[in-house]
């Protein structure tokens, strides 16, 4: 009989719903379309988890790093939502024979949530990036989403977390965008989830640089062709070292598939 490789995690939202996760090299992904992810995240923003909920957006680089960083792995798998950011994760899910529905990028999901909050007059706190970036991102976001209330900002280069947690709690946002890069952002959310007065947090890497206009996102055509990574590489050739993790990640998926095939035969 074929060995069951997919694991299930049951999490309680409110009291009733649960999600089944798909194991991609040790990280359990939620099987969401963008629409499903958006609806679930909206519910979490309203406090359905009963504490500060958090979303992680692991791309292949994060999955790869989590194999040798148990604290990162625990923080990622402990999230209320784990969404497949990066086409490499979708390819790996197909190689492994348990395809995820579609790519759900954290950045695009954040834009949907910001729009939804702007309609409801919701509160957002921006945490991360170099000093000054979050403030400029706030101006841009409030201009783009009239009605949105950016209730606080803080740069991402702090030595002591305590005053930052207090500042966030005083602002009590519906949505906290945690843009500290990995593994710092995942570990920050995992560690502080029980003491933060927040509806929902999202780990979003360099998103504040993008909102502020310091970094341009790939144009629509590159995104549609799933070649956003190539556009990023051309714009920032120094990322080559980081991107070389992708072939290793896909090779690991092929090896796992071959091994599970052998186990099934045996
Ligand atoms: N960053 C931070 N604190 C740190 C390290 C990084 O706030 O201690 C910020 C950094 O300024 C950048 C973001 O985290 O804005 C990481 O961006 P990157 O492009 O590496 O993330 P990606 O979007 O590729 O995951």
C-alpha cells in the first residue's frame, strides 16, 4: 500500500473549521486559491483565532533554510496560514504528486487585505525595513487606499523587541505587516503571538520597500509567465547566490518522490 505522505493538521478557527496541509519538504502548506486565502485571512483579521493569528509566505529559499534551522521550521509550521509564495513551491508540489491549487503570493494577498481594510476603516501597523522606509510606505498606502488608517510604523533594525511590542500593542492594529526578512520575521511572529494585541500578522520580506516605491515589482507579463524571479535576478544580480537554492530545492523534491515510489513498491 502506498505510504501516506500527506499529513493533516487540524486547527481550530472559532470552533469549527479545519484545514488540511500538504507537506512540501517538511513545510505544511494550506491548499488555498487566492480567493480562499483572502476569505480565511479576513476572518482571522476579525479575531477568529482568539489571539494574534499569523500568516507565513514560504518561498523555496525559506523551505530550504528551514531544513537546517529548526526554530524557523517550527515558526513556519506553527502559522495559522501557510501560503505558497513562489512558483517553485507549485512545481515542487507537482513533482511530489500532491499539487497545490495555485501560487498565492503574500504581496498580492496583502494588497487585497489592505483594500478590504480601507473599506472598513481598518488599522494597519508597518514593521520593518531601513529607517524611513515604513513611513514612506505609509504615505503611499494611505494615498492608494483612501480610508486606510496606518496606525503605526517602526523600522526593522531594533536590538530590543520589548519597546516594539509595546508600541504595536498601544496601536492595536487589525493587520500587522512584519517585514524583517526571514528567519527574523517568522520567529518574531511565532514568539510574540500570545502577547501581541493584533488581529492578524503577515511575514512579508521586502514588501515595505515595494510599497514605498524603492523597489519596482516585475511587470504583469513577467508575473503571468511565472518569470518574476528572472526579472528580479536581472534587476539585482547579487541575488544569484540566494536563487541557486531553487535547483537544490527542486532536486530534493525529485529525490523524495523517487524514494516514496520505492517505498510504495516495497
Ligand atoms: N530587514 C529588516 N531587519 C533586519 C533584516 C532585514 O527590517 O534585521 C528588512 C530589509 O530592510 C528588507 C526586508 O527585511 O526590507 C527583506 O527583504 P528581502 O528582499 O530580503 O526579502 P524577500 O522579499 O526577498 O523575502
